[in-house]
C-alpha cells in the first residue's frame, strides 16, 4: 500500500536515535553498594520512548474540539460540493490552460513518499547540524504524515469511491491530506510568514489532482480537512492556533475560506 513508506520513515527516524543514551552504566559492586544508600534518581526516558510518548499524546488530540469543528465544516463543504463534482472535475480536466499550468508537478509533490521523504530529510538535517528546532519540525512533519495516512486510508477502503478516471479509492484525496498536513505544521511552527507559501503549495497540489481527472472536488475538500486535523494534532503544543474552514459565496460560485485565530 502506498502509505507503508510513510510508516517506514518513522521507523528509520527512531533508528537514528541513540538507544544507548537511555541505558544506565553498569556499576561496580562497591559503587552499587554505596549508591544503594542514596535516594533513587529518576532517569529520563530514552529518545525512542520519548518520541513514542509524544506520538501517543498527540494522537489523543485528533478528536479534540477544534479538530471536530474542522471535520464537521469540511464534511458540510464536501456535501455541498458533491452535486458539482462531475461538472467541476470535467471543466478542470478538459482545460488546456490548466493542463499547462499544473502538468505532473502537483501529482509528484503530493506523493506520500515525497512528503514523507522531505519530512525525514528535515529531521535528519536537524540532527546532523545540531539544530533542535529544525529537528523538531522534521519530527512533527513525520508525525503529521503518519496521522494523515492513518485517517485517510481506512476511509478510502471503506468508501471505495471510483475515481473520475475509473481507478479505485477516490475519497478522500491522499494528496490533499498530505499536503495540507505539511502546510499546517509549517504554519504552526513559523507563523504567518510560512502560511501563504505553504498553503499556496498545498492548494496547487490539491487542485492538480482534479485537473488530472484523478479526484472529485468533494474528495479534495474532505482530504484537506483531514490533513489540517493531522497537522494540528502533530503540533498540538507548538501553537494554539485555531484553524477553521468555511464556504463563502462569491460571484458565480463559492470559495473556501481558511481562518486562523488564537483563543
């Protein structure tokens, strides 16, 4: 399955940690006897155990109140877009201008192995360069991709919606979820300066899937909502930014409005 490489990335990530750091140094008998008279000292968990603890903690944030709000709003928007799925996808896929604008770049950038590989490269660079913040961003990006795959793949298998081009597992869009998960992590780590380019790239990747006749509009909206939830859960302690998505009427159609606020 396509999401298995993402899981492998996490295993590789944990392999980079130094398990010896978590192991106590053997004591000589005399030293051990002397230390037996001293109060017990609580040791810090090793890096692998610490990362697993963070993963478990963040996983609990997936069904949080703000995440439920994003999922509900995304679900409503997907239902509203459902009647326009066919015409919107046909118009996008048959447009020569959009075909030139998107090409195959969006599909490549949104692949799980590209998103996950970039996350792993960020984490490795942070460790090798001794840049704690870069390392933490990479770890959160990997975690967001794991959450994204965990949310998207079971729904794909359960819904089994046929894609516009006849292939299987259309709903929801994995490309939309993976790219929005990355954008949300970058936004929450670096603020507004990263929001515009990150969400712009995610929008480009997402819309390229409709132009390629691989997804319907409702697939993309649902995938985007799941990606936001995944990115938010992976960075629950980084920032308390509250993301909301909502439909808004515009002349001749509708638009998606993404707002960010802090309680």
